[in-house]
């Protein structure tokens, strides 16, 4: 049976335009966006008068069913996605972290985990080692498996960290494949020293986590990754930008014309590190993530950078461990599993901190939470837009209603919430995913197996004679000031 929906009279918002219009959906596709669409009586009508009708959120950064060897995140592809849908996010891009190093085995493993999906999803691939096999597998992953981005960890020594030599190999390979290189930017060797120092000093609590890996180490690694990407002349995506130090490196590079993307996350925009000093271990431990949530002031600076275009999109890094899992590190902060929640809260938090506060427009909100992500990962305008032909992933937000966050009412399996008690204006009242109304009247109606894997095609880096899809990509990556043409093809274009 085909399902037909008419969303009537709302303010339809895309990244560059808003208008009062009706949106007509058939099955999983948006068929028409127009004023006064007339339909038959087999169509379900949703009244959106006085509300915003926007593309569903796309979270570029999550870790569902993430096995960290000694334990696994509490949210899997069903519970994490259900939580996401209740909070207005209709697609996420998760990280395949191949435990035994084989990219294809890792990919198949994650596809198995994702079978229970109730929401569309895509993948980034993490590179943790380097040899001929990995290099060949990267090619296969891009050409056959629908992944166009690779993440490299510059931190987590003794686990995931790679050195500069490998980073360069990886960047070169990304460039040759038309894939986007991503980095977790912290100086892992220095963090390791910092951690030893804290333990020596007897600082074993969660505050030791923040003290051992200060913002200067995030700034250093961000700068290094940016320079190595410049050397190879390939675009770079910096995940979870948490500090002024890292943000300023991105600002400087973009100003010089380098194609660098910066992704702040909900916790970096809406929290500060003071919780890590809370005397109660359980409370403090839930805020432990890497890079750490910084001192008050970094949050405001990251918000400002988003509103001025220095940073481009917002993720969550949703990585959920409950209090019993966090308790592993009661005597040693190094053993606390890293990560905070956010996949359910991001859309409300960005609305409240950025739109409600007057820092950005509603069209900017759509760009930062959805459209920019779709463009960067080459799935626009199928995703990230309310246009005829786009997937029917739609949210309806009531600007006059309020949200309140609590572990008692959230949909994640977590027993805690880092935003506990937070309230704000702007409530996502309806979520439509793939043409199905999955969230309405505070009720979730989701079904396992309804989420689809969204393949993301690579880009071809052409510096002259741009094809259309390349033009979109380079646009979204273009810095405010462009390099002159002569300057844009560097010696490294011939070297690598
Ligand atoms: O603490 C964090 N961020 N955990 C998730 C893994 C990562 O580094 O993104
Ligand atoms: Zn128009
Ligand atoms: Zn990371
Ligand atoms: Zn992450």
C-alpha cells in the first residue's frame, strides 16, 4: 500500500531559502513543494501552520554498537537510531572501526550490526594500520562499498593511533581515490605523557582526564594534520573540534584558501568542563570524552565560529556508556570508557543555543544540521533538502513549544544524560523518515529493518573543467578566499 502525506501550511526551510508552502509526499519521496496543493481523501494531512518544516537532521558522527574490546556501547543501531528519530535526526554516518585491521571484514561486521536499523545510515571507515592490503582494501571500500571518507586517529596511543608517515600515506590514498580524509586531532604521544604525569601526581579522578590532554595538544595535532593535508594537497575534515586552539588553526587554513572542514559537536557547543571536577565520580565520569569538553568560553567561541562560517556543520560523537561501564575507571581515569550522548539532543540544542539565541537564521540551522553534511558526503540533494525528488526525511519544529531533556524520558538506553534537566524553546513535534511518520505526539513508531544503507560516491578532484558534482563539492569546501589559479596546483600535485 502506498502512503501519501500532505504537510500543510508550514514554513518550508532549505539551506538557502524559506517559504510558506505545502509538501506532498508519496511513499518515501517528496513529490511536490508548492502553495495550496490539492489532494484526494486517501492522503493523510498534517497541519504545520505556524511551524517550521525542515530536512531531517543528518548526524555526521556517531558510534553505535561500538565494541571497545572490554565493553560495547549501550546504544546499538536500533536504540541509537530510535533516539535520533525522536530528536529529529533522520540519518547518521557511523564509523566502521575494523578490530582486526581488515577493512572489508569490518565493513561486513558493521552491516550485520546495522541490519536492525530503523533509520537511514552511511559509514566512514577508520584506518588503524598501514600495509599493501589496507591500501588495496581502501580502493575496494570506495569503489564497491559506498564509503567516501576515511578517519585517522592521531590519539589513543597503544590502540588506534597512527604516526605521521601513515597519515601521509593515508592522505595520498584518499586523494587518489577521491575520498575525504578525516582526523581525530590530539597529539597522542603527549597525551600519554600527560596521563602518566597525572597518575604520578595522584590525580586519578575524571578531572585528570581534562588535565592530561589540554587544548594545546588538540591545537598542535590540528595544525599538523592541516599542514600535512596541504603538503599532499587533499581536502581535510577535522572531527569533533572542541577548542579555540583547534578552531583557530582551521580558520587560518581556510582563510589561506585551503579546503578544511571543521565539525564541532553538541557537547562542545553546549557544555563546559566544570562537571569533570564534580566530587561525585559517577556524575563527573559521564562527561569524559576525547578530546575533552573544554573550559567555559570555548563553547561560546565554537558557536561564534559556526555562525560566521569558520566551522561548517554540527555532529554529536554519540558514544554511549552507562554508569556501570564508566565505573571501570573509578580508581584511574584512563580506564573510563570515553564518550557522551547527543544523537537525540543535537537538533534541539543547536536550535536553542544558535537560533533561539539569535546567532543564526533558520536557513543556517538547516545548513549546519543537515544540508552541509549531505553536500560534503556527496548525497545532496537526495538528503539535506526539501525538494521534489528528495527523500522524505522531514521534521516539523514548533518554535513556541519547549523541550526538556532527561534520562527519564529520553529514548537512548543510557541510564544518564549529560544534558539532564536542560530545557529550551523549540520542539520537534513530528519526524518523518523515508516517508513514514515515526515521531508524533511524543510517541515513537519505529520498526527494525526499515533503515537503508546510503552509499556515498567518491569525488574526482579536477582542478580545471569541473564537472557538476565536483562543482558542488568544491563549493562546499571552498574557503572564503580562494587561492589564485596558479597557486592552486601545487608541486605536490605532481609528486603524489
Ligand atoms: O570520546 C570519544 N570521542 N569517543 C568516541 C571515539 C572518538 O574518538 O570519536
Ligand atoms: Zn522559492
Ligand atoms: Zn575521535
Ligand atoms: Zn567519534
